[in-house]
């Protein structure tokens, strides 16, 4: 999901935040496609609103390429047509399971985390939260307040110390904007455990906690409030993009619909916030295995699967179970987390690999569209070329398939590798890209061998 300020997902594309938020999913960017400072999103600028799901199945006839709007059902109502798809997991404390089950949103990857209000694990100051959207399109942990007990939420220390706060003690809150809406909530502090890895105590966002009134410049961004489990499609977001901090540009510049210090329940003021006080990529705060992540998901048939189970591995080249082979494709990213896709001769310089987006998002006026989704009469074998934004390195040919979205949805399955949506001027290689691949996400300022991040490899 790329947030509107960076890459979460077309943040919140179709089913979740495409968290381009995240999706499905958080705002975690450092800039926009033109190189100017981003407002507050992961790699996906100006994400399209979520399209409305077609009423009928079958091949669609609409050819409109206008940006769709509306919402779609969270999950199919039919029984899955296919069984589960799985991988053989590797062992190690630096791993965690990924599930795609369609119970809340289709094509949405979930992990389980534990939050602790201090560094003490296993104490009464900890809470385990499942169905957290795993998002390579944003940076930072964001938890819906209703997924936590009020007692635990009260134990989480408030993040204070906004740069423009005269007293320095007012709580910090954040507005994270996505293509289909926004999340609003306090910034707290907690240690984050995923699998066997635990971060230091870091800032996290507690969304929808109702501590402070939503500022008008936040709600005015458009779209609905995504600060609930049903609106978000999960209990929160785990943003593990190539960027360390949510929105580094906000350390030096005040942005509307960004960070605030709140002197009372009804008074929040826009502010700069140092990166150390912003939600951050939890992997970067692990004591080891902290240079990136590996996502492994099973391959799928064109019909999809009733569910899918995969794995996230922390660290790259730090243990025997996370070695990056010498023959992988390496795709360097620019400082904002983007690369260039070449599709049918067109250069699309705002491109991102984003697990928090539920589908492929790209422009193609030749494919039939229904309510924004691609609905070809028969599956299409397509291809794109990935290359570094700078043009350096070896171009990578990437084949992919697009099938009829109406038919896929009607199947009742939860996982698809060929689901697509039309959007002009941008490309998001969402969760379908991950199926059948091992995808490496390397952090900025990190290295794997001689290769410096940020980069994606597969």
C-alpha cells in the first residue's frame, strides 16, 4: 500500500487500503514522483480511489478509463473453488507466517505481531494482534485501537517532542492519507515482536483511538475514515518498505494532513516531527537481521486458490536461512522507493512493488474494463520491463497475466495472481507479483554483499 505521501498500496486500492496505505496499507514516504517532498505516503502518489465491484460476473464491456470510485465487497460470498496453496517454510526464529484467507479482504497478506509497552516481553504490558496487513509499500506499524484492550492502550506511552511544540510535552498525532481515505490517531511507543524478532521501543500509530478530534485538513483530503477494522480490512498495518522512516521530509517541513501536536482533545496543530519520533519500519529497529525482508508466497494457477500460506524472513544474508542467491534480479530504487516500468513502449516512472496492494495497477486502454477492473474475455499473457529510475543496470523482463476480475471474484477464491485494475500514469506491482516468487526488500543505507539499498530483488 502506498500512501498518498509515498508508496501501504495505491494505498488502499481495492480491498484494503491498498494500503498504497496499505494498501491495504500507513504513510511512509519521503517524496513524490517529481522529486519534491512527499506529503505523507508510501511510494504511491495520488492513488486512485477504490473501484466499485461489478454487480454481475462475466466479461465486462465498459471501456471507460476514468478513475473509478466507490467500494467493493470485502470478500467473496461463494465457497472457494480451489484448495489452499502452501510453501515449505524454512525454520528459524527470524521468520513469521503469512496468511491470505479472504475472510476480510481478498489478496491481503496478514501476519501476527505482539506489542509491548516496554521492553519486557511476556508481561501484562503486552498484547498480541493478528490480521495485521504486511505492507512493503509503507513504513511503520499502525494498529486499530479497537484491536487492543483499552487497558493496554492506556499503558502505551504517548510520543511527545514535536519540533514546533512550544512546551515539548504535547502528544503527537498523525493523519495518514490514502487513495480512498485517511487514518487518524495518536502516535504511541511500543516494542514490536514479529516471529522471533523484537524491535526496540519505537513510535507506532494507534489509529481510531478517538483521543483527539480529526483536523479539518485531514478529513478534507477526501475519502472515508479508514480508522476501523472493517474499513481498513485488517487490525492494522506492518509497513516494511525499503524506507526506514514514515515521512522523513516532515522532519524539516510542515505538511498539511501530516503530523500534529495536540494540546487538548479539540486542538491539534500541524508540526514538524523528527524522524526518531515518527512511526518507522520495525525491521530497522531489530538488533540483528535488520537490513531487509524476504517474502515467500506459493505459486498459483490461473484460477487462484481458496487460501495461501507463505512466510516472511527477516534479514538478508545474515543467517543460513536468508541468503540471497547470486542469480537473482536486482532492481535499484530511487530515494522515494520507485523504479521505472516499461509497458507497451510507455515509460512509467512511478512504479513500486507493493504487497499491501491487492492487485496489479497499471494503465492499458486496450483491455476491457468494468468499474475500473480489467475484464478481458480470456486471460491475457502480458509483460513489462523493470529498470532502475536512473536507467542504470540490466533491464528485467517480467511476464504477468491478467484475467477477468468478475470471474475471479465469483469463484470464491481468496488468492489470485492475475487480478488487475486500470489507473493512469502509475504502476503498482501488488500481491499478485509475489505469488510463486521469493522477493527481497532491502532497506535504504543497508547492504547485501556489495549491493547497496534501497533495492528489490526477485
